[in-house]
C-alpha cells in the first residue's frame, strides 16, 4: 500500500513539466512545438538560452531529489527504485500536459543524486566529457545514465528487485530516445553503406 501511494505521488510529481510551465509563464508558446518537440533541458536551451535551461534543470533535479528522499525514507531499496521509474513515467507521460512530456534524463540525475551522490557527480563529469567528444546531447546522456545505473546497481547488489527496477528505468530512458537513436543510426556511414549494397 505504501509503495502504491509513493508511486502515485512520484507519477504526479513527475507530471509537472517545468519547461512547459516556464514557457507558458513567459508567453513563449509550447516548447513541444519546436526543434525536437521534447520539453526538456536541451530544447529549452535551444529556444531560450542557458539561463532558462539551467533553471529548468535545477527544478527538474530538485523535484526528483525530493521524491527520492521520500522514497528512501519510507520504502525499501526495491520500492525506491521502482518509484524512480514512476517519476520518469510521469515526466514522459504527464497527466497535466496531455501525456506528452520529456525523456527523463534530468529527473533520473536528480533522483540518483540522493541515492548515489558520488555516482551522480561522476556521471555529470562523464556527460560533459562525452558531449565535448561527440557533440550529441542524447549520446552524452546515455554515457551519464550508464554511470548512474552502474553506481546504483553496485549499491543495491544485495536487493535483486532494486536492481531490476534500476534496469527497467534505464531501458525506459533508452526507449524514450528511440527516435533519436533511429535518426543517429541513419546518419552513420555504416547505415549508408548498407543502403548502397542493397
């Protein structure tokens, strides 16, 4: 019962999309109507600059950290891990915004900062280095998520259900980026060579 209440709370909290609300307050339209159509930090940066992107990032991470702190206090590691997935589900399919939301990376970072702070810090460094190398935000995000997941799984090796919840959350994030992956693969030389040899 406690887990169900926590998951519902996490989903509703995740359903509050700060990028959409920020653009509505600033009378800038809907960020889902521009560029990637994703109301996340990267799209906010493209549309409104670093300051707005930083604000949305801090709000996303702060909300996720609060959910994680509550989950860690009231639930077992397994319950906390699956509550994190509920938070990201709310971010991706927000009931307050027509079920069209973000992809969950900033929320996962904020959530994990409470559970494995050293892992979250290391992942932020990895994201920065990865972005400098590849210049593709979602690829750098995959590097970051991999580090977070590794740190979380290491912390919860004693709790298989928590490891499963972590793995499910990572797969959910990858699933949310399937369109990015598809476009990226189609631009690679390998894909082009396959097309030419058909």
